């Protein structure tokens, strides 16, 4: 593919100051004419079929520096820039509330770019035909050959020449990258390790497979077995551990850690499993984000059956007493939340919700009715009714006598 040829005149996007400071005047760049290839007058460039002038130069030194940084640092560093503008700062904070996918606010790189006025809100989005064109170019250049691993980041780089940044860009061991194809936000193109798929957001289902490297190279691709063979070693808590599976990809999922289970599962999930993983977003009754629902992900991926044992109140009391007897829990020490979680996981495999914002907050349903749960935090361990914020029973309190 011919790369973008720069004019001798430096390409510049001239950003005008809005009331908030280093801002972008959205009226200064009209929508691009894809038929004539004519950009707005303030952009001086030789335009390729991608229509994106590059490199982009900002009048704001802060934005120019931010552009040179890893996009996954834009949120944290962008908050510092946005502190000079209340509207931008509030917009950045609202990303957490407005997340249409799982993940963290710093995964929403295009939204961050819009809020900070790195691009206007009407910046071009990818069309399906453009994605197909990029795929064909990559094929022609040998990027998808059997001796060349599927390069998620090269695909992202090519697509960013149109979209500037993904709508969702999660890199947590395994990349999950998504671009909406229109302002309606009803469909998006998803790039994972080996597949590029058009998804229907409303149906939480794939609409069209645009490219499947795994299908083209079956000899080098891993498959997922939905019914794993478990070889258990029984402990006094009656839990099979360590877990071993007949499918190596499932063993790899477990070895990479429960905190990364959701994102890593996207790499090997079937279409049906991926649909179920996406459904977690609409069923987060315990709060927090999709990645926090570790036990549900484990069930979807076939790591444990749905009737796997749960931590009962009596189990929790027994484990806490054991840890007190072992002097692992004392009033003189910080409450060992992670160690308690490990002991509970010996029964439950994983928490029903493992979240918290700065502080650990872990929740385990006590039975299949999912009406009561055990909550582990730095304050201690309590039993709660899902409909109430008040403790139903306090199992251990680091601050006895104080309101919970």
C-alpha cells in the first residue's frame, strides 16, 4: 500500500482556542468530501484514499505531547490537561459511566480524543468497505501469510489512518479493538487475535466475519473444548485443585490469572461464547465492570460447570476461624483481603464479582438463588442481601463497634 505522501508544506491542523483553553473549533473543519478527496482548507496535505492527513500537528503543545504518548496513557494524562476546562474534565470523568463495552476509561481512546478536542466529534468513522479494503491490502502485502503471525497492531495502525483511534482499545495480555461503523453506534468492527468481525451491538451477535486468520491457518490455530476434562487432586475443602484440562488453551487461560480472564477469553471464545461474554454487560447486578464477573466468565468458557460449589456462610465462618487460629487474621494487622479471597476460591474457583475502586471489594453468592452474598473488603467480611446496602450479618469486623 502506498503510504501517505507529505507536501513540502508542513501539514497542520490549526486548533483555535475555545472557552476551555486549548480547544478545537468544530466548525473549522467541515466533513470531508470522499468523492473529490478535498479536505478542509486549513489542512495542507497530499491526501491518499484514506483521507487522513498525517502527521497531525497541534497548536497546543500539551496536545502535541499527548499525541506522541501511548494512547493508553491518554486518559490519565488527559485528565491533567482537562483540569483547565471544567467541561472537558467532567466529560473525561463521565467516560466511566458511559462505557458501552467492558474495560476501563483509558480503553476509550477515540472518546478521549474528542473530549480533549484532538479531533472533532464528526471525524470520519470506518465503513465496512474500508475495512475490507485494508484487509485486502494487508493480504497483498503478505501480512496474513502462514509464516507471518496475525498482527493486531498493524491492523489497528492501518484503520487508525481513517478513524484516528479505536472506539475501544483494550490491551490486557490480549488485544480487543473495536471501531463503530457509524454515528448510530449500532454496529462495530472488532479485531482480536486472528479475527476481524462485524458485530451487531443490539443483538450481541456477529453479523459478518470479515477475516478469519484462524480458519485460513487451522494447523497453527488453537481450538477451544467446551467440555474440559478435569483431573482433580482433592483437598480438605473438597475442591479439585490444581485444575488441569484436556485442552491446552483452557490451561493457559487459568494460568494467566483470573483478573485477566475476561479479556483473555475473548481470544479463544467461540461466537456463542463471545455473545454470552458480551451479555454480562447488561447483567451486572453486583456493580462494577464485565471483567469483574470472574466466576460467570469461567462458567461460559467451560472452566467450571454452573453447579460448581459456592462459599456458604458456614464455609466462610470456618475459613475465617482457621485464619484467626493461624494468626493470619489479627486486629493488629491489616486485614488480608487477598488471602481470604484465595481461601474462598478454593471452594468457589472465582468470585462472582471481584472489583473495587482503589480498594478490594469481592463478592460471592452463597447459593444458586443469588439473593445473598458474602462481601470481602478491607473492613472485613459481611453477608449482604442483594437489595440492601446494610450488612445482614457481620462475620469479621476490623473496626468493631463502628457503623459499617
